[in-house]
């Protein structure tokens, strides 16, 4: 990479940092797999639990209550309680129970509960078991976490059921939000708007984007200019890739559209790759708020690009090829072009501003409406 | 999966009565170093998943073979294996939420628990794995298990939002010095 390009990318990281900050306003994370539409039966065999603080008749009743809370936010699937008491893994039956081990392996000493997830072809959920660590004392109560080593089974169930749905920890995916799905158990005893938005992104109906992206030929034309600059001015050498130029532009644009449509990195990646492999729909997670349109940080764009390469290699069986624009350059400059376009610049201005930024390292202002 | 730190809970209750937040934190740098039986830098040579019979049916386990580049605490051969619950066999994937996943060629710093018969053999389940990446200048740098930039060891366990972190992770060599210094300090006590 030339010093000039490195300087330009370095300066752009400042923009990425700001963009990254704006992404933290909201942002559940998903695991990339979902249940088919219908009923997801969880067989509850949590023995005991009389005299629980919140009046629940049993531990099973408390967990059933957590399932009902999630159900209020789900459209395409619903949890239902089953009563099978068998305990088996890898049997396509969803079981919830207490145990002192995790299928014979010890629990980590700090682990309250675990959810195992079974998926077919990594995308379709076929089983989820939730195992509560019997080494702990359990109750069911609202409010702050109590002292005395007594844990609220309902809020832990809310969290584990979120994993069973396909939600990840937002705080471990670059987000800073109030969420029951955060990795750290706290005094929050209910679902938050972010948890619900996450569930609805997987099992809700989705929304049509309220943002108009440029027609496909224009980002493609920009990319041709970018290729020429890398080849003729930067004299960049070829870098290996499985994604051709058109695929790079189309799918980076779709990833950006999902992100602008309030999808987290993981959800945007899943939604975009589903379009490639299974003709998934093009709905986004939520309407974009008015004002300046924030873009994802470049590290997340690069993670998406890596996944896109893997999909082209493994699912589409594309051969290795090469491009003078490496993956990082493609991500940074295509997203930068789109950022200008969505912030009132026409194709010519956006192209000019990005190419000039590469040449000089100076980040031009966006355009005014 | 949610985890709880007893020390954090105790501290939060003592400091603020019934605390609103921070009842749980991931392991700190000090805790990772002191709890680990072995700390090494390894490159993944091989990842193999197989069905195993358990007392409650069957499960998938993944054996990860590492080429050991450097050992910072304890002892290890030049090649070592760790076994994790979960993995993919054919079209079926079993995943334990939060379990670290490894791919051939990846380099990591690994804090191995004294009890390797747990679902994850690493200290703090997934927290005992730090990622190594080589920057454009060929310098090895360190990121947390979930890819966050690590600029100082004390950021481990802080769980700070990513936008507050430096974009440039610390050098692996600096992190090694910090770990080794901590190990020497433990021995001195």
C-alpha cells in the first residue's frame, strides 16, 4: 500500500470512529440462524420452586412466563411449553432443566446457565436446550439482583431464551445499549426496546427502507474509477479475492442499506448473505431517523467483506481471482462513496470527493440539500 | 449464557448498597493471568469436530491443535490440543453460546484453565482467548476475543464500548511483557 493511500485510510479512520460512535445508539446482534415459522416447543422439567417470591407456582411457571414475554414480540414463531422430562442432546427436542454439568463437562464456576444451539446448514435452528446450573440457588423476583447468592430464574430465562431465538450479546459486538441480551447479568429484569427490536428483526415482519440508494449503475461506475486510480496512479499490485467487481459493489451497497436501515452488523450480514444464497427478502430492520445518515465503522465493513469472500468461495464456488483494489480499499471507498451519496451529493460530486480524498488525504464535507 | 463475578457482586453491594449496575464483569487481566495454568501463543494447525456420546445423548466436540509459538506461563509442548464442546459435523452444527471458534492459521493468546474438563478449557469461558492480528507494517497486535481493540491490559474486564477504544491495538510484544511481568510478580509473592 502506498504511503499516500495509507495516509488517506488513516485519516478516514477518524471518520470511521465517529461513525462507530453513532452506531452504538441502538444495535442488537444476531447469530445468523433462525427457526422456521411455527411453534417452538420448550419442554420444561425444572423440578421444584414452591414459594417463589413473585408468586410463580414453580420454576417451570417462571420460565413459562419468560416465554410469554418473548411471545408478545414475535410474529413468525411462538414459544410453547411442553412437559417431556427426558434429557437428551442432539435429539431435536428443546429441553430446559437443572443440572450440575453440561452433558458431563463441568460448568465454568461463574456460569449460571447455558444454551446449546443446534443448527442445520448453520442457518436453520433445529434444537435449543437451556441448562440451569444447579449449583446456584434460584428464585423468581423482580427488581435488583439480590444479595445472598439467590438468582432470578425468570430474567436468566429471558436471556437464554433470547439465545434460543438467535440473539447474540450486543455488548460483545461493539454495541452499547440497555438490553437483557447483554452478556452481563444486572438489575434489568425485563426486555428492552433493543431486545424486542432484535427479536422482531428475526421473526417480525420487517419494514421497507425509507432511504433511496443510488441506482446500481452509479456505484458500479464509481468503482471503475476507483479501479483506474488504484491501477494508474497508485500503481497498486493485485490482491486475491473471490468476489468480482460487480459483486463487491452490489453487496457492499446492500450491506450499507441494511446498516442504514438500523440493522446491526450481524443482522445486516445475515440479511445480505441470505439474499445471495437463498434469495432472501430486502426488508430492513427499521426506518432511518432523519438527519445526517451514519455509516458503519470500517472494521465492520471489512468483516462483512470477509464473509462475502467466504460465501463466494464456499457457497457460490467461485474461483480465486484478483483485483488492484484490495478488500480493505473496496470497503472503505465504496462505503465512503455511498456516505456522500446519501448525504446529498450527486454521483459526480461523490466520485470526485472520494478520489480526491485518496489523492490528498483530505476529507471533504458532505453536500447540502 | 450469562456469567457472574462474585467479587464484582460483592464490591457493588458493598459500595452502593443495592447497586443498579455492574454486578457482573468479565475476568480482569490479573484474574486471567493468576487463574490460568498455562498461557501460550499458538497458531491453529487443525480443527476437527466429531460426535461424542454423553450421558444425555450425543454432542459434538471440537479438538483444536495449536502450534505453540511461545509459552508465557506454565509448560507446553511445541504442539498442543484443546477440546471445546460444540462444532460442526456435516450439515449439523452444535454451538454453545459464547464458545470460542477457531480456524486454521488463526493466531491467539490462550489462557488455559487448570480444569480442562470443562465445556471450554479456557479461563473465563471465552475471555481466555485473545486474537492476534498482523498490521500492514507486519507488527503483531492484540484484540479481545470478540475483536475489540486492546490498547492496555487493564482494559480486559472493563467491557468498555468499542467506540471508546483505540483503533490501534497494542503490540503483542508489549502484551507479552505485561503478562510475563505479572507472572514474575506472582512467583515473587
